[in-house]
C-alpha cells in the first residue's frame, strides 16, 4: 500500500463535499449496512463507541438506532465532516482527528468502528494500533475499507491508454490488499481476527459521469505525486474509449468496488 497520502488534500476534498456527500455516496451507504450486518450480535449493547472517519455520521446513526444504549463519539480528519456528523447526531461527542493519531485517552471505548476510511491511511499497523490503544479490554474493532481491486476498470483503462498515448503519468493511490489488512491486525495483537471481502458494482452512463461522482464525494487521487487534473485531453479520450470498449454493457459502464471487512478484539484481562 502507498506509504504517503496527502492529508491536506484529503482534508480539503472531503471537508468541501460534506454537505453533498450523502447524495452521491451510494456504495458507501451500502457498505455501512453490510458492515453492521457482519457485526451482528458481536456489537456491544451499551457503552461509549468511536466512529473513526465518521463522515456524515451514517454508521454512528445506524448503530445508535439498533443499539439505543450505545453512546457515540465522532472523529474525522476533515472538520467539515466532523461538524456535519455532529449536526446529524446532536447528542454525540465530536472531535477532529486522524485515524493514526486519535485524540482520545487509552481504554475509552467498548467499540471502535469505521466505514470506508482506512484505505486512506498510509500506515495500517500504526492506525490499527491506535484503535487498539483506545479500546477497553475485551473491546471490539470492526471496519470496512476499499481494497486494491476498487475501480479496477478505470485503472485498467487508464494504464492501457497511458501506454498508447504517453504523457505525464498520474501516480494512483494504492489501496490495501486482504493479506495486508490481516497482517496489520495480527501485528497489533488483536484476537479473534476475521477478514473477508466482497465486490460491489455500480453502473454509470459515461466515464465523465463516474468521475464526477467520485469528485462529488471527495474521493480523488490522494497521492501527493499526482498531477493536477486527471490527464491530458488525448489521454482522457483514449481512456474513455478503452473503458467503453472493454467494459460497457447495455449502454452502461461498471465501476467495481472491492470491500474488505475486518474485525478483532482486545484481550480481556
């Protein structure tokens, strides 16, 4: 996985899109539902829990609906998201913070959860160690992140177009793979580790429509080496042509998202 992520760009991208995020984040909303379903009866019934990278608060809201005795704490790197989540959950505590430097005391929470966030973290073991630090003994860590096969059609079309057209290559942000996620959990010392994956697919009419949707939720390329703008006009046109030729079905193009789910527990004393 990429070791460097431009945090300033992430903070700006997601913060600027907080008000419109829910209108465009269809896959992310599905992931919230699936993550909670996977947690099932393992989810604590009561106590203080932390939503890391809370976004607009969708995960915390649903958990509070299903477990009314849980008390939410929200944190996000982007202040706009932290504020928006707090507005949607006025009874929640909230503070800006990064996943690998959580602004909370050790052993504070019975549950740390996160949806569609950890793919943006450069050092998974460091971030998972932070979640372990703030969990109480016996506490649960449960998350979903986007894996390396996410947007594989777009990446394939781009790389093929670059080989044909050339130009200034965009250094795409690399997403984690299942073995990396499992290794990071075990390295930190989590017990009862479980890691799984699935692929979700959404369809768009055109490549520009797909790219506009990604921009609307702030999910641009977070690599600090990426150039401003996706690519030159000729490269973009060739990428679009290849994408449609290789993947279009019945007038729609697919966009695949590999979702990696993980969980683990802190040893109980």
